[in-house]
C-alpha cells in the first residue's frame, strides 16, 4: 500500500505491508481491546471473529496480547482471513510471544505497519497503528477496554474518519467505566448485542 490518506487532515502516510493486500477488498472489521482481557472477553472476541470470518469478513487487529490475539487466532483457526497492523516495523515482533502468529500472518494473510524497517519502537507508535487500523476497517468493535486503554485512540479515529464503531454491550453496561458515554449517541456508534449489528452496518 503506497499511501494511506488521512481523511481529516489530508496528510499521507506510507504503510508497509507483506502478504495479500486483496484481503482488504472484502468487508473488514477490527476487533480490539485490552491486553489484560478477562476470560469472558477472550471468549467474546474469539466468537465474534469466528462468526464474522465464516461470513467472509477479513478480521483486522493489532497483534497485541489479549483481545487482539484472541480475535486473530480464532479467525485463522476457523479458516478465515486476517490483517494485522503492528506498532513495530515488519521485521520485529512485539510481544515476543506472538512472533509465531506474526510469521503466520506475514506468510499467509496480511501484515501492515506504518513504520519502516530500522525504525525504533516507542509508546507513541501505537496510536499511529490504531489510526491505520481504523482507516482500513469498515467497522471497529471494542470488546473490553478500561478508561485508560489505548484502544480509545482507535475509537476516536473511527469518529474522525467516519467509520463505524461498536462497543460491546457488557462494556456499555459496566458502571465502573466512564468512557462509553463519550461515544454512545454519536453518528455511526452502536452497542454490539449480536453479530447482525455489525453485518448490517457494513453491508
């Protein structure tokens, strides 16, 4: 992908990739959330990825621990296609325990990064990665996220880029969380209660 245009600022950013770029021609859904996912959150991410993949949707995520790993692994396990957007150059794996999964995606699916080989890895890389994920996805689903989660960067990018954002009902109903109210009620934001919510939005 030579350039990815930022719809809000008209900046252009190079996105480096390896694998099958045609996977982005299918409907694409990001499934994202916390690294410290609960057992229930892991199951939700895995089930959603499996069911969307069975319907020909390319699953997008960030290859972090937790929700990302659950979604990508489940989609692959059930014969689906995935696109991973990472916050490191393509030749580096973070976290290290996902190196094998990253290699599998590199070889058989699609791996993308806004960082060229040799770039250093900083914490600030990950909001940039989230912007790319939002941009290449028709919709983003947040499975689990705290009030300080980096996932909220992607939620904000969905609004800025005019992409659909879905928030799991369990998150919206959690009285300990304040962030969902900042998004609920805005255009193209919905509460995810079933897979049909996403499928209708991206149809």
